[in-house]
């Protein structure tokens, strides 16, 4: 992960927050999402402009093709997972949580579970300050854990936070795998395997390995890579397209479902006739997997 987040708030986390806030005020039903916390913690002027749909419109015009749509679709898809899986979940672990508000938005669904959020210290501290300024209370079952994913010991942090092994968990890595090193990926997913009880759910998105190689296969790929670099971060890890089963098998998870750009567009940006009303960025894919037991 970029060294920048050791000294500054993650810009990609801020951008995700902004896109969620803009989409909350969208009049177009395909673009509207339901993160009602996001607009409360962005600057007041930005909130006014978001209500007028000015910022989202500008971003769609100048940002990498389909990235706004991807963020909206990803938010909606993961929200649905939280809604539909929460009754069976005993623990939730969110890696690189940024300004995620699901512990609050789904507090009723998650009231029987403990929720843990991992993130870099400065980003997490900024989140706490913003929420306190707006008098937004964290639920009592939420624990915040600060860590540098490329340096810190996840194992020690989990043990210190009393995260329990062999329970049915929901693990979420949203917008994070592509910024980690191969070593950090292996240690993180090995740790998930070590702690996850059978039936645990794993959700993460990734970019294709060809993006890391800069093969420039997909529409908007080069522009998005440069966009991320300008934010002081860069893509470091990817999985070969159609090869996610092999990746998951190493950590004793099996694929439940995968949403590439086409499936996301079908689910969230298709009209009644099945026509895609807008493209979704093509370099990402979202994985939903389940723990199958030790090999």
C-alpha cells in the first residue's frame, strides 16, 4: 500500500466517500444509493452542490469511464450482502474501512455481531473526528483497529481486539486488494482462513492482473491507472481474469458469485428491457466466497 497513507488521509477513501454522497442525492434511480451517512460528513458546500447534482454530473464527465457507476454498484451490492447475511453472522471484519458507515446503517441487522474495522491510523482518526463533529455515534458493538497493512501484524491486532476464531464471519475488503503487495495479500488472506469458521463469507473486489502489467486491454484502463497515481496511490496487485477460483482455493474458500462489469451493469444499470443505460468500469470484479473448511 502507498506510503502516502502513513502520513495523510487516503485520497481514494475520500473519493469513495464523495461518490457515495453524490449518489445519495441522485434523482436518476439507477444512480441513487442509500448511504445517508456519507453526505453528512462531507464539507457543507460540497453537500449543497451534491444536492443540486452538480458534482456527480461533473465527475461523470471527466472521471475515468464507468468508475462512478462502479462505485455505486459496488456500494449497493455490498449493502445487499449486509442486509441478507447479517442474521447468520457473529463477527464482521472490514479491512481498509475508510469512511464506511455500514456498522451504523445496518446496526439493527448486526446487533448480534461484533464489528471490527481495520484502517491506517490517520485515515481512521480523521473518520472518528468527522463523525464526532456531526454527532454521529458509533454503535457499542463496533471496534476500531489502526494498522499499516504492509507493516503491522494483523494477527497481534486481532488478538488484542479479542477477535474470535472459528466463528461465522463476514470479511470485507472493499477497494483495498489492488493497493496491497503480494506479500500483504497472502498474509491477509491466510489470516482470514485461520480465523474464519465454516460458512464465513468473504467479499472483496480486485483488478485484473493485466492492469498491473499495463496491457491496456479495457476501456478507460489507462486513464484510471493515472487517476489513481495522481491521488498518490497505485495499483500493486491483481488476479488473472477467470482465475479467481484458484486464488480462493489457496485459502480454503470457494466462489459463490462473481460480478464483473457486465453483471454489475445488468443488475444495477439496466432498464426494464435489459438495455444497459450506462457502462461500468471494466477493470474491476467483485467476489463473494464462502469458507469451505480446511484442506
